[in-house]
C-alpha cells in the first residue's frame, strides 16, 4: 500500500492501492478481501452492496465464494465461542441450548414407538 498525501482544507487526503475486482457497468473496484470481512461480521448482501455502491445481484454474482466463506467463518466463530462459554464458564443456559441442538435432547422426554407398552395377549 502506498500513500500520497495532499492537503485539502484541514484533512490530509491520500490514495491507496488495493487489489480489486472491477464490477458492474461503472466498473466499480471491489476488494474481495473486504467483501469476505464484511460477510464474516454478519453483514447482509444489501448492506455490503450499499457499502461499495453496487447492486446486490452484482455482488452475489461476482463474490459468491467470499460471501459463503465469510459467513461460514462467522458461524464457526460463533459455535466456538458458544462451546467455550458453555463448558468453561459452565453456563447452564448455553449447555441446555447446545444439548437440544447438537445432541437432539428435549424437555418433553422421548416419544417414540420404543416407549409403547408391549402388546398384551391372554393366550398361552
């Protein structure tokens, strides 16, 4: 990254050079790494597209992989943190939530054919 500073009022203006994909009719430069980072913190497609001043369908067409990987990374971080809170801090609420969602446990008990009474027959 190189910066060239010029004076504009009280603010210093600069330029930076980044690798970007030029998309849309206006050939707007969009850095894939920035798309990934925004998806990683949970931004919606419309929010990311608005940030770069492009259409959401243009974003999805050109950056589907970055959007998917960023959102999967967010999910992994969230799961990791949930497990740490549940196990390290012994957070009962989080333990119950994870037990229901990952282990298939329920508050209602088990309701299946295995709990049906055995058929009764008077014949011997």
